[in-house]
C-alpha cells in the first residue's frame, strides 16, 4: 500500500534523528524521505536543540524558530505503523498519513 506518513518536530535535531531511524531501522530509501518547514515560514523548529543550542550566549539573528519541521516519508509497504512509531520515537509531536 502506498502512502505518505508525515511527522512534525519542534527541533531540527528531532527531524534529523527521525530520518536516520526511518532509513536505518525501517529500511526506507533516503530518496523517499523529505524535510521541509511545516508552514510558509523558513524555520529550524520551535526550540533549539543539539547543534542549534549553544553553551555560551552569542548574538542571534541567523536562527528562525518560527514553526515546526515536517518529515514526510513515501511508504510503499504493508506496515505504515512501523514508520509512524519511528517518527514518534524520534520526538514527533504529531504523525499523520496522507
């Protein structure tokens, strides 16, 4: 069954982890995984994490924390719940199928 499974993430780090889980654990080809801002704004999530977070304060201005990040997976198998579980396990705040 073909479907697109979409997870929304608050952080770029969570989105990146989700991609690795889907590719490495679920065997989805990397070419079937897509990342984009969930809305019209250019964003790196709604909060900092991982490489976006800095130990020492520095002038901001280059980061845009205006909205969630969307990871979508074109799925061509029989167990879409495995992909949904991988997205949730990496921190997706919502998961939907299209």
